[in-house]
């Protein structure tokens, strides 16, 4: 079940909210847990048992880490092995066998194992819980239903943000509900739904139309149009889902962490990863980068290489995703070697050199990110090379089937312009301050956006969700 569907918006969500608020205090968690399991089982009736097995295992490991303190390292190793083992079996078995088959051709048959929705997200949450209990046994959750709710809570189950157990531990036991929180959550949900239905879907349809076509008949301008459209799609698709998850969390009394902070205004690839998918970046920093030694012990460049290798693998079991992770890792390492590319933002006066470097750093970062998204979307290394060669004029086709105006009708042009503008932090740029008048205008706009969302959802046949496959 996807948030941007009529069945969710008009049936599941209102029934869940009404039932939740009608439940007495202790019944709220049980009801929300049952709704979350139903939500997952709607699309994955069989694989809900995989998630339940993950919950049971992590509860057992948490209790073992709490009670058998003399063997805590052994239990932690078991927790890590089981969690990563579940993820590897369902996500990486085919990839491993396929590549092993190239060494031993004809001896191995590639198994057909379906990828459970959201397994990367809920596995990482379960894994972080066990590691956090190892680090601080006092946070152990003795109530299995509360731990089950933490891992399976439907707002962030499918695509995050990846929530640390410590962030919601107190709220699982007792949380506040108020009209202000409910209204704030509803507003955040509408913003996220608008990103998805009004911006991401049309940009995705445009990207699919262009990037799925033959590069042999494509010009550079069309190739760039497709790459930019996908760049906008993936941002509004994923950040929109995160906004909806954070909004729903507020409605149910939870405060989920922010997951995006205007990543396309970044002045370096390192800054981009501080703004993009923040919960994943933080997860790898706290559970992989720092434990390896970070920048203080060992070889920091090796640590960065491993982190971005893991980041690529986390996104998908294909060499394209691995290379996408290493692509970003390479530039992060180069930036570290060369020094911070935008030090002048923090030191020195704002002279002409400052502004030139500032513009250059933004252009450079966007080029790296957009080129990376081509690889992320196409996955195929050969297909990506063909597409990028057209983008940068290395391949000049004597005949091009269409020009950009073929794809850009009036509606698409307006939506792309709005999408580009929506990548900027206008509240900070205009220095807007909350006032009664501004609040009224904001809520009127949100009501109009909600109506438009229903129009777009009902009339559109294109409503994918990119991060379902992760």
C-alpha cells in the first residue's frame, strides 16, 4: 500500500486515525501495531512473517544482551549475523550466485527470491536496536509489543526515515497528543503528498519517457532533460514520503527525525550527504564509520571507501548501485584530500573570488549528483556510459528523433519550473516569520494542494515509488 493512493487516503488512513483516538491509553499501541501489520500484509501477505521473525529475533537478542552480560559480545555478534543474514538471503543471494556463476559457468542456478518491501529499512532499525542495547543495556525494551511497534510502525516502515530506538523509546511508553501536533502533522503530510503526486510523478513520467529510449537517436539537450527530470523525481518522491511519514508520526504522537534538508543547494558532495537521506547517512556514521575509527584512527580514506561501498550495496544488489556508491565516495575522498571546497563560506570576506568559488562549487556538486543519478536509474554500466556520453557531447548522433520541446508541453514546463524552485529553502531566503496572516494563507494553500493531489492521483496512471525496491 502506497501513501499516494485512494485506498490509503480514503479508507486505511481515516479508519486508522479514528480507531486510534477511540482506543484507551494502553490500547493505542496494540491498535497501531495491528494496523501496521495489516498495512504491510496488504502488499506483502507472505513476507510479513519475515518482518515478524526479525522482530522476534531482535527482541530475543535485546533481552539476551540485557540478562547475560558476561557474553554480551557473543550475543551482539549473533544479532549482527542474524540481521545481516536475513537481509543477505532476500536481497543479495541472487546477486552473489549470479557473480559466482561467472566464475563457475553452468554450475549454479540463480534463485528467484522476491525482495520483501522495506526490508533494508526495518532490518537496519532492528540492527541498530540490538547495537544500542549492547552500548547501553538500560534502554532495553522488555515489552515485545512495543518493540514490534517500533520496527513495524507503518508511517516509516516502507521507506524510513530510519528511526533510532532511543528517539522513540519514551514515546512508546507514553506520548502526548494535542490539536497543535495533529494539525502540524496533517500539514506536513499534505506537503509530502504534494511533492509526490504533483511534482515527483510528472517528473518521473518525463524521465522514464526519455531515459528509457534509445540513446542512438538522442541529442545532448534531451539527455540532460531526462537526467534533470529524474533528479527532481527521486528527490520529491523520497523526501515527499519522508514528509508524509514525519507528519503521520506527529498525528500519532511520535517525533521522527528529519531526513532531507534541501540537498540540491549543497556546495560539495560531502555536504550533499549531510543533507540527503540524513537518517541513512547518520546510521552509517554511527554504526560503521566511527566504529572503524572514523577520521581519528586508521586510514580515513579506507573508512570512507567502505562506507560508500556499503551505501551502494544497501540501495540495491547490482554493480550499478555499487558503482553509484563508489562514485560519491570517490568525490568525498577527493574533497577530503583537497580540503573543504567551500571554506570561504565560513572564513574570510565575501569578495569576488568567494562568489566565483561558491558558484563553481554548486555547479560541480550538481554535475556529480546528476551524473550519479543516471547510473542509479539505469543501473546498467554500459547503458549509463552510453547515456552520459550523449549528455556531455562525447557521442554526437547525426540524427536525433526529438528535441526537448517535443516532451515539454505547457503543463510539464510549469511543473518542472515549480520543481526546481521547490528545491530552494524559500522560508530562509525570504526570512519569513510566522504570523497569523501567514498561517491562514499557508493553510489555504495546503487545502488547495490537497485538492490538487486528489486530482493528480485520480487522473494519473503513473504513480510509482522508487524506494520500494530497497
